[in-house]
C-alpha cells in the first residue's frame, strides 16, 4: 500500500502545517497511519484548536441529546480527522 506524502496545508490560513507526530494504528482491522500536525502559525494553530474544541463540544451535545430523546434518526456526518 503506497501512501502519497503530500504537504499538509492549513485549512484556516493556507500555510504549511508541521508534522509533530506520526503513528500507525489498527482501525477496524486495517493498519492506518495517523499524522498529527500543527500550523506553522502558532496564533492560527490556537484558533484551530479552539474551533476543534467547540466542534467537539457541539458533537458531544448532539450525541447527548440523541441519547436523551431516544430513537431519533441520526444523520451520518463526516468526522474530520484531526
Ligand atoms: Zn493556519
């Protein structure tokens, strides 16, 4: 399996992102390479982290609501890889 290495660009500011950590893990039985990266602009990276935090809080809340209100049809959303 060939993995094409391409430059990671920040979706916020378009600057290059710096890879901080690369690790391999099994997801559903297949080995995937997960890369963690941060924006080269630290101020932007902070904004991005805040956004991710807010987004996660919103998703947790939605999941909680689904749990509380029972059998609502859940909409399959795309979960961005962080
Ligand atoms: Zn950025």
